[in-house]
């Protein structure tokens, strides 16, 4: 009885924390902002202004040439060249990064082979929304809840970067919301539709009643019937963000979002089924019903709230602190069971930032901070009787705790040399208690030994616009909640954390006039105790440590304005871009079920990916954007006996913008995806039971719409 009372109090307090953060944010906006925004002058011309690439993830804006890390930037312009319904094509334009969509709304994100652990979702990658972690204390990230129209830009930090951002061995994704950008006050309404019942509506408003205060609201609805049988999706999204600069170098930022998402999961197909009828859902077998019969799908309702305080103590010292909370109501009718999850997370992140004299010969910056998270999940599994809960199977409760302390010292010696040293101390553990069929009165615990995660990096500029960099870093990633307690309903306390060392070097070059940019890197990463997905005879998944993985790769990105943007001429601007990813990833030591997979290619990682694009600026504010993605064949099981075929994916979008009267503008756009009508699987199920590896993507499909801006 006492345990039930404690549990009810804990769950109520988590809900209250999310609601309090949301209420504070809304109340602040209502009190400080009379709803009378003063819009800016008429929409400006779309002629592109060339700007240097800047990185904001490392405690302030920095020139990319002086960053001793491999980073990729998805700009606002690149996001605008897409359909606006998904982040996938824009993220895939970053070398070394792969985003997949098994069916509408069902995303997977991989950085340098981190997909190894991911049957779905995001694993082994830390994701932040400004200073607020989207990755919870249990290591899970619901990236698919976000609407693409709410994101201003993205930065990808590739390779283990846990010295500043906590446990990960794949990398870090930092999302910058539109509400915290510097866009002028105004409003917009965007509506587009397309093949397979696609409908996307997105509205936003930015109010700036005072010079130091901004309120931004994003609202979106998206739905689609999907290409495959039983692959419909629906998402409602609202995000409120506020920025109040109440003093010199002092500001408060508030962020609150709510997403209600449902998508059907059609399930994987065998190769024969995929070739014969790729649009089918997973059919029934004599022993197991099909995806449609079981109404397989995901229902996710999530609240996220956070407050960020950026306080300039002196001209050189500032303190940044954020507190955040998350609450998720998750339902998953699956083929073999019906799962319910109630999840709650809360935490804080805080650090000091001290900068030396900017006029000195040696310019240096030091940071010291801590991030702390707690989470809880009650997971209940029932029989799935055609989409309805049946008899109980297993109930468990898990609680996660993680925190890390970090320190960083960065020095720039003159104009040519930069050195950086960072280190963090990471602690992680979880507790669990069985509720059914045998109720345990006490929690059992698994604590991992605290780990040091150091990182050293240097940059040398032999010429003003050419930079050589090198780094060495250690990665560490404990198992996530979804791996400790996977779909076989067994809590696996034998899983060890992944660890490894990454060695990397690269070159960056940027022309003086910013028209040309190139970035190349090579790396060697040795991972120990890699966590891989396995399947039981029933089809339920579980995870195990596979031994070692050796990852060697080359990543190259280049862009060029062959014709600078101008206001005259038939062709007013031509930009080309190309990205190359070469991955030589292998299992070093891996024996499972009596089979030795040592030397095999890493499952789910193609050896070659080439993404290229061209952008044309034309008279009367017309523009055309075309992107091509080539992905080589991909091993789908650890034995390397099944591969997904290589494919060429071509996408194109045409856009026309025109002002209306004084302060209004309208955008009309149309696009096509999979122009070559390729049959391909975007989102394969690795090591799939019964050979059901393939999730077919749509053939040629189109979209079009309009956006009205004020």
C-alpha cells in the first residue's frame, strides 16, 4: 500500500512539473505581451546573401574553420528547399548521417553506424532542443514528435562528443527552434497536400511588442494515408517559445510544446512479398496475425516544458541554467502484445562560461558545468486482441538516473592555432521492480561504474581560409530503457555499456568571398561491447553485447556558388553541392548462437552514400532545387547473407514568391519525390525474424501548396 501511494505521488508530481513549466511560460507571455505585434516592412527579396558557416553548439557562436570537431550544419535555406513535412532529406544531406522512415512518422536516426542498436527510433545519439535535452534519462528520443516547420536550423556533431553532452558514442544533434531566432515579427500560414492523402497545415506568429521581448507560437497538423496498407499517420503539434532580454547580456527563454501523434505500423515484408506487392502490410501466418488485424501502431502524447536563464555576470563571465520536464503517454498495439507506457523525466543543465581578453594574443574560453536527469517508466504488456487489450502479460517499473560533470578549456593562439581539451565524468544507473505476474516489494538496482570521457582537439590554419584539424575522444553509452526492457518483456541486467576511442583528422577550406566551401574528414573508431539487436523464436526482440566493432570512414562535403546571387539576368544564381560518405565498418569480435561474425560488415550501414544538389535562382523570384541521393547496397543481417539493393533517389522542388501590397507575400511551391520511380526500402528491419527485412518506400509522388506571410 505504501509503495502504491509513493508511486501515485511520484507520477502526480511529474505531471505537475510539466504543467507548472507550461503554465509559467504561457502566463509570462500573456502578462508581458499585449497581442498587438508591429509587423516589419514588406517582405524582402529572396536574393541569397552569402554568409560564413557558424556553429552555435559549443557555448556561443564560432567560425567553423576554428572548430576542432567534425560538424554538419543543416541551414534554414536547406530546410526551406524541402517539402516542409519531414526533416529527413535535409538531415541526409549531411555526410555520415542517415535518417530513415519505415512508414510515415516512424523515424530512425543514425550517426556513423549508431543504427546498429536501433530497431526504430533514435539510439546512441544525444538530441537537444536549444539547451533542453530531448533525449530522456533512459536514452530514448521522440524526434518524430517535432514539426519540421518549427525548426530554424540544425547542427550535427559527429562522433563521440560526450565530454560536453553526456553519454553517446554516435554523436549529438542540436536543434534550434524558430522562436529563439532573430526573424522579425510577423505571421505565416502554410498549407500543402500531396500523394497518398498527405495534408500538412502549419501556422506561426511572432510578436515583438517591446524591443527586448519576443513571443513565438508554432501550430501544425499533419496527416497522410501512406503508400502501404495500414500506414496512415496523424500528428497535432503546438510549440510556444519566448525570449526576454531583461538586461545587458541577460535573458530568459521559455519553451513549451505538446504533440499528439498516431501512426500505423505496417510491419516488415519478406523479400518475396516485397518484390511481389511492396505496398502490402505484413500478412498473417498460421501462427501470428498480420499488422492490420492487430491494428499495430503507435500512440504518443507528450508534453515538454523548459526554462533557460542566460545571465551575464560580468563582461567575461556568464552563467547558463535550464530546468526541464517531460511527460509521455505511450501506447503500442503490436503484433504479439499491447504495450502501455507512462514516462516521466525531469532535470537541469547548468554551466559557467568564462572568456579571456578578446584583444590578448591568446584568446581563451573555459566552461564548467553539470547535467542531471531522472526518469521513470511504468511498462505494462497485455495480449493484443485485434487492437484491444487482453489478458495481462507482464508489468514492470523502471527508474533511470544519470548525471555528468564536464569541463572545457579552449585557447586560440594568434590567428593560426586553436587547442581544446574537454572532459566529463558520467554516472548512470537504473532501478526496476516487477509488478506482474509476481509483485516485488522492493526495487532492484543496476549501477554502472562511472566513466571518464576525455576529448582533445587542435586546429592549425596554414593559410587564412584553410584549416587542418585533429582530435581524439572517448565514447560511452549505456543501454537504453528500450534495450534493458525490450519487447520480450524481460529485464536484461547483463547488458554492458558501449565504450570506444575515436581518432580523427580533417581539412576545411572556405574561399575569401564565401562562394566555395569544402570539408573532409577521416576517422577510426574502435568500439567495445557493441549492443546489437537479436530476436527470439517468437519474433520478440532482445539486445546483447556483440564484442568489438571497427569503424573506419571518410566524409566529404563541398558546395560552390558557380554564379553569385544577383538581381539581374536570366539565371540569377547557381549553387552546387555534393556530399560523400564512405564507411568501412566491420565486426571485430562477435560470436552469437555458435556463429562467428567477426570480419562481417556492420549491419544496416551502406558502404557508400553520395548526395548532390543543384539550386537555381531565376527571374521573378522563381527558384528550382534538385537533390540526388545514391545509397549502395546495405547488409540487413549480421551474417551478411541478405542485402537491400542500392537505389537512386531524385527529389525536386520549384518555388515562386511574390509580394502582395505592402506587407504581405505569398509563396507557391510544388515538388516531386522519387522522380525515377525506384523500388527501394527506406527503413529496413535489421536481423528481422522470418526474413521480414523490408519496408517499402513510395514510388513517384508529388506535393504542392502555398504559404502566406505577413
